[in-house]
């Protein structure tokens, strides 16, 4: 089948408006947020239903043409960047809430639905969807599940895969695998949905999903705590876990270099606290059911931390505006691409033993500066062992990605961490997969890929070659 024949058949099956090629190719579908250069796909195909996805994949399978699934295109590892001459399969038309069950506490949605839309639908029903990340308004739930997104509240609710009860996916040959389970307990055979969660669209295209909801918090409070050293960060975390238990919903840490960059350079920055003589700023969030009881427990714990000197300065939220302002400090990394802040940069998402995260930050910062004159800042979800790094050589075009990556990932490996905590592998982390997975694991991944996609056409070149 020639390329022209494939495009004709795709238009016949899905409709002419669902297949864009040539000068009609949207620029946004040529790459993702990874800073990789734009690709030249044969076409962007936008199915409107699971049946459309199955038809498109089957035709591409028959034609031997590679397909790259795309959601909100907010990934940072190149996982959604299409191949030159391949098909970009955009799920942006497949959005919407199909059902919300307040008794079973589930919500059924289509894969192209933005995360924030799901959060709002749950909120309007008096419930809560816990997955949350900075790109909530742009990212799509299918992409969140394909990369097993983590986000801000993993410490309490777990990763994306922990919120999925059922899903539907289509394999490369057009087979629709429907597993729309709505029960928490279902041990009838293999849990096949786990094959697709976190596999970055290399085994199948997620089209629909049943997500788990939780009771809507009756109260939410947060505090920004300034501490004098990483030992105090760990002591604060231990105390919060012990004293707040399941109330603890987030424990975010910003190193001094991050806080200074935010406070001094991000336009419009209004830091609620001053770093002063501190070395870290910790954002602690509590979600409870009763303001008097749970809010009182949070306040009592904070007072105890101040009295003991574990926290040397801080601010406590008194309103929703305060809460949003506190989270703005943590989400400010989205502004670092501004030339007045850092400009073009390289972002890393790594996992480390919690007790060694400060050691990593110190070693990484020193090594990057010495070897490349590269500046770096550190922040992340320390409560669940996930650290983010932003590194850049001022004025360099392009940024020295391979050299910086080798330094960062070498130290991660030496400290027993993982090169990817929540963003996936994509193409950018592919050379370093063996730093975190052993040969037996990688071999099994390859065998699964070969079994489910023997022609290697579904998101090829991602995770491993």
C-alpha cells in the first residue's frame, strides 16, 4: 500500500477532516515539550472513537507505517514526538466524561479528556480526583496513564496506575481490548490493564478508562516551612507522617538555589516566606474532613515544630488564595524557560532514596559546574522520593544535553536511584534505561513488545530500540 493509498483509506474510514497532511500539518503535533526538533510526519490523524482508532491502526499495520499516539503533548522525554514519515495519532477529539458513579466512586472518561476537566467533574459531584500536576489544564488523561504520571499527591494517593480500575486499549493490529472494570477487587486472572499503564503507548493506545475517586476533602491547609538543613527536612517528614498520618497529602521541598531563582528572577514573584538563613523551603499540605478536628491537628503539629525549632520561619494558609499562592512557588518551574529567568534548559525527573537526595543535589551541582559551567536548581516531591532538576548553560544553543545527562544519570545510578520517577523514558532517557533496569528486566520488556507489536510499528524508538 502506497502512502497516498493509506491516506485515502484513512480519510474514507475516519472522514476527510480527521486526516491532515502536507501544508495542513499542525505545528503542535510535530513534537512535544521535550525541546526536540519538529518532525515531518506523513499525517496527523484525529480519531473520534475507539472504532476509529482501531480502523486507523489496522490500516497503518497493513501498510507498515509507524504510529505515534499523542495526548496533550506535555511530555518532557520525547515520547509523543512522531517519526518522520509516520502517523501522529492525536486523541484530542476523544474527550469527555462518559459516566460518573457517586456510589461506586468512579468516573469513566475518554482518553483525550484534559486532567483538569476530570478534576472539575469530580469536584462538582462532591468527590475528588487526586491526580494533579502543573500541566493539568493541557495534559490528557490517556497520556497521564501511558506514562504513569505521579504529580503532587503521590504520598497519599499513589501514582496514576493506583487510580485506574479499568481501561480500554487498541493494539497495533486494530484489536480492541476492553477491560472497563469498575470494582476495586477483581482478581479474575491477569491484570492486563497494567500492560498499558506506564508503557508509553508502545504496547497499545489507551482510548477509555474507569478512574477511582475519593471523598472530597472537607478542609485543606498548607504551610511553607523554612528549615536549616536537609536533616531537618527528613525530621519534618518523619514527624508529619507520624502526627498527621493519612491527612498528609503533599510534602514538597525546594532547595535554596531553586527558591532564590524563583524569588529573585520570576516576573511577578511574591514569595510568602524569606529563605533567610534557611537551606530549604518545605510545602506541607493536609487534606482532612473536618476543619475543627483535622485543621486543629495540623495547627497543633505546626506549633510544635516551631516550638522545637524544627522550623525556623514559615507561613500558614488562611484562605484558598493563600493555598494557591503557596503552590505557585512550587509550580514556578514552568516559568524558568523565560530568558530573564533561566531560558532554554534541560529538565530531569529522577527518583532517589529519600535519605540521599541532598547528597545527590550537592554532587550533581558541583559536577555540572566544574565540568560544563552549568547551573542547576533542585526541587521535588521528597515525600515520595522524586526529585526534579533544572540545568542550563547560559546562552548555549543548543544546550549540552548528552553531557549534562551523563553527569546527572551517572550520579543517580551510583546512589541507587532511577532515571525516571514519573515522566517515562521516551527517547531522551533511552540511552540510560540500563542505569535503572537490569538486563533480565529489559529483555522481558522487549519480549512483551515483540509479542504485542511484532512489526514494531507502535511508537517505535521509544523506551528502547
